[in-house]
C-alpha cells in the first residue's frame, strides 16, 4: 500500500464469497502466452492454435495484456486434452499454458514451464532404478514409461515439466566406483532452441552475431530423431498432436 500512498482508513473492502463466485465464474479456463520476444499477429496465433488443437467445441481467446491471454474452453474434455498434452507451439515458439484458478490476479501467475517427453539414452538395465533421480536433474517428473520387452528404443521415456527460462539439459551423470558416467538427453517434438546456449525461444543464428564455430554448438543434438509414440501427454487425445499449423 505504501507505493500507492494508501493508509488503512483509505480502504473500504468488499468481502469475497467463494460460493457466490462459483455460480457466475466460467469453468475450464487457462492462461496462455507465447515464449518469444518477437512480435506476432494475435489473429494468426488464435487461428493457428484452434487448428492445432482441433477441438470438439468452440474455444474463446481473450487478450488480457501484451502476450497474456485467457482461454475459455466449452467443455471438460477439450480443456483436459490441451492442458495435459503438448508441447504446443506457434511458429516454433513454445505456447505456455496453465490452468487458471480464477482467483489469482492473471498478471501474477507464473507462465514459465512446458511439458515435454524426454529420452535418457543408453542407460544400462541395472541402473534403471536411478532413472527417476537422473531425470529429476532435467525437470519435474510427471510420469515415466516402464521398460518392457515390447519397448523399442535404447532409452528411458519420461514426461517432464521443464522451465523455459533455463537452458535445456543435454546430459545427466552418475558416479560408479569413483568414475563419472554420462548419458545423453534428447527431447521429442522439441521447439525452437539455441544450439549455443541451450535456451528455448531462439535459434543459434539469432544468438549474438549468429556466427559461431561448430565447436560452440554444444546443444545441437537435443532433438530426438526417434519418437516412441505419436500421442503427447500420458492421456493421449484426439486430433492434431503436439504443435500448431504454422500459418
């Protein structure tokens, strides 16, 4: 209150009643932003995301402020698929979505993470019990697919939440008998990222002058060339998967 020059006696509070609010507030709302510093067309953003999600019923976008939107879904199934699947993108840049509780100031909600499938490569079978600990160094583990005989691929498959304001991890490591062992990390349907700094939101030709020796591209091999499944989140879904039309 000090920065506004307010005193306690200046305020005449209205009391919030959660029961009354629940009767009028819309359900199935998310907040959204595009992880980019570039300008873009709201018209094409709205149009492309509707096409990418391919929802059963109409979805409404409402601009709240610069690069912040509320998204109102018409029914639970569409809301669950969009919030649980991903990663979604608009022209290569991550679209960050977060379920909205409708009680928090929209401008204070942290839109700083996305969900993505990660692969931890070439982990020996006897080390499988350490995979959760290894992957926790990459991001928040949401689920992991158990290895079985019908599993194709020399990697462990994990559904993660990662921060968009931190570099992507390209390796994880463990110590055995005093020696370090390193395992590669790759990401399925990876969005635009920088091979120099490992950050999402730009490519290496947009980093600095854009001119870099091959030795500087230490994050160049982060994108998985072999995706184990077509579905996105653990729940799967209908329609287009994991991206957007680029319009």
